[in-house]
C-alpha cells in the first residue's frame, strides 16, 4: 500500500487572532496575515500582506515563517534564511523544527539540521514530532543527517532509539532507510528483516531493490534476480519513493534497476 502525505504547500495552522485583542497592532497584524493566506502562497498579494503584518507587529512570528516558505521552494535560500531566523528567534519552540527540516530537506545542511533538532529536544519535555511534510519523525530525520555526514553507526543508533520510543509510529520510508543502513554496515540479516517490514507497511520498489543488493552480498543470485524483477514491476506500477521537491535519500530509479539486472546477467554469462 502506498501512503500519501500532505506536501510542502500546506501552511501551518493559522493563529487565533482574538488572542491578540489586547494589543491592537498585533491583532491587526494577525488580520493582515489572515488576508495573506487568502491568496496563492508566494504571490505578490500574499507576500504584501505578510510584510504589512510584520510591520504592524514585529513579534508576529507566523508571518515571518509563512513569508519565508515560498523563497525556500524557489531555491532563494538567501532570502529564506533571515525570515526563518526571525521566526525562530521569536518562537523557538515552534519554529526550530521547521528550520531544521528545511536545512535538511532543501539544503542538505546536515550539521545545522542536527543542531536545530538537538536544541528543540533539549528545550521541550514532549515528543518533538515530525517533519512538516509528515514523512519522517524529526529524530529519524536527524539520523539521516548523520548518514549524510558518513556516520552510519550514529545514524543507526539515533533511528533505532527513535523507533523504540513510546510516541513513535511508522512513516512511509523508515524501514527502507534503516534497512539500507544495516546493509551498509554489514548487518545483512537485520537489513533483510527491516526491508520485509517495509514491504508489509508500504510496498515500494526500493524495498526489493535493496533486498536484491543484500542477497547479492550473501551470494544468493537466484533471490537477487527475483527481487530485482519485482523491483522493476513495482516501479512500473508507480510504487516507489517520491517527493516533488527533492530526491529522497535511498531513492532509486528505473535505470538503477535495469543496470543492476544487466550487471547480474553479464556476470552469469
């Protein structure tokens, strides 16, 4: 079953303007933000109303954050950074997660992403939750940041700890990532077990592709060939890792599967 989640176009929950009734300017700022979200995200009128909002109330973090988002989507990170930093300065408990996720998602800035998640984790007593798109728990994301830095053992430690926590529930690609990490450090039986969990939860092509890689390392050519064929079939049916904004870590494409099949075929001749 392929799980679909809300994507980056979704705004954060809109604040209750009546909370600001005692402060006339901040109340007006909230109403300006209310106008902003009536228009397409990043449009001239939307950005205009967010700008008016922060002029009225420079403490209104929501408008700093929401006006930052379109710049990140356009790749204008030099314009995004000052706005998101201001939102974090005003309400770190709420916006650190967003900044950390964006550092990871858009910029592959793993060190800064880890720093934001660690800071948030130290600040609150509750579960820090998930990335803004719902694809990952923030600590699974943190583990993937360690993988991006080449520290596979730390990545495994962080992800295992997160997945063992009382607040954890499965998200669409967790088992893929942990399975691949196990494979990369030579824990092959655990890798296969994790990839089987992925197939049961969210049956995507990558689960079969990486299973084939593990079978190859174990010397089981027949199982590897069968898994690659299944990977190809799943891919052609549309069951694969996908995100419209960036390539996800551990994602594969049809060409990857075809090349793996051709390599095995050539070795067998």
